[in-house]
C-alpha cells in the first residue's frame, strides 16, 4: 500500500521563493492544495506553471486559510509547507520511504535550518523542530492570524533527522515589513482576548527578547551579522505591546 501525500500551502504575494518551494515537493506530492489570499505579484502565474488551481480568498488570516487548505486535502498524509521553505533532498527521500510503509506514526517532527541574509543560523532561537508532516485525520490547525501551526490530536509522533530549509529573512526591508505585520496582527489577537498592555511589557519585554536571543541562547555564536535580526525581534515585541496599549486606551 502506498500512502497518498497532500502538500498544503497558503500564499499571498509569495513569488520570490514559491517556484523553488513547490519544485522541491512536486515529485512526492500526490496533490498540492494552495489557498491564495489575494496575490498581486507573480504568485498565481507560478502556481499555474505547476497546474495548481488555488482556492481564492479575501481573508488574510493564516490559521483560517491553512485550515481551509487542510479541509480540501484528500491524502492520507499532509505536509504543511510555507512559501519560503524548501524541503531538503534527504527529507524527500525520507518521505518517499514513509509513503511505502504499512504502519505510520500519527505525526512527524521536522528540524528546520533557518537562514538570515543567505547565511545559516544555528543559535539564538533559530534551531528548532516543528510538526509539519502528519496523518490528515490526526491534525488540526491552530486558529491564529500569525504563527499558525499543525496541532496533533495524538501522542504518537516521531522525530525525523532531515530538515526543511527556511529562508524567512532575505533582506532587511522584507524582514522588518514582515515583523511589522506580525506585530500588528498579534496586538489585535491579544486585544480580542482581553489582554492589557503595561509599561513593563512595552519596555522590558523588548530588551529581554534581544538579550535572550543574542546572549542567553548564544546567538552571538552565529556571528554579529545576525544583530539586525535580534533587534528586529525586539522591535516586534515593542510594536506588539505599544499597539496593544493604544487599543486598550481607545477601549
């Protein structure tokens, strides 16, 4: 028995690495399900070149859009992939082997190799694993507007050794634009949950974020080329809680 694999993605103006991302999985995917949130760049033409007809939506909410992609998937297994991620050749071989197995785990935790300005990061919060491959009927999507993730409805999972290559921070302009969007969306999420900002959150949290990533988690071992990244995370914390404070005052 060969298990079918569905790759699920959400896109929105994602043309920079989308071709490479889809190309990395096209030989193992039995179907690729894409939900597109109103792309105006070359994203749609790239999808068309792979004969992918995306599901169009006006909703700019990662959790809900990925849930929609999951609901349209029909494979026995699902691989959740972002448009700035490339599946490594070694992981491709692993997944091919898994598809031929009779007995599968419910989920598979995959290591990530993150890159900043084209250089690999090994420390400071950038060396982590995530659930990205699972039996379709054993997962849901965490319903948040940013940092959505697969949620496994089981404790039967396996850690894999082969990575996904992640190129999230390609230029400073792109990175700070992404962090700004994340922060404003996160502030909205926290406001809806009734959270109150505070002087401590606005001032101490950003400083702690910078210190934790660069010093506590030994980000400095990567080299000080990553300094703008850690400053960016501090900026994101500041913008999140200052935006939340403004929303609290307007209430």
